[in-house]
C-alpha cells in the first residue's frame, strides 16, 4: 500500500502538460525524420528513372526538406514551450 501511495503522489506531481509537450516534441521529430526519408527515397527513384533531370530533382528535394525541417522546428519549439511554461 505504501508503494502505490508513493507512485500516485509522484504521478500527481507531474503536470500533464509537460508530459504532453514531451510526447508532442518526440512525435514531431519522428514525423519529420520519416518525411525527409520519404522525400529522399522518392527523389532517388525519380533520378533513377530520369537521370537527366537529376539537378532539378535534387534542388526540389533540398527545398522541400528544408521546409519540412522548418515546420518540425516550430512544432518542437511549441512543445518545449509547453514543457517550460
């Protein structure tokens, strides 16, 4: 009974907003990694089909990757603000 009381008090002390912020930041990072991997996979397949368009495909891949990374950064900052505040 003493252990369950201690665990309940510890769980009550942790704010749910902090847990949600940490989970949200991890989901945003995993989603961005998956998205950038998918972009790279699709770009390599497109370059394999049309090697003469490799420069244009690579440029588009870098721009889209940067946009995904920027969106991930904003999501992680918002989640970290939920943890801090």
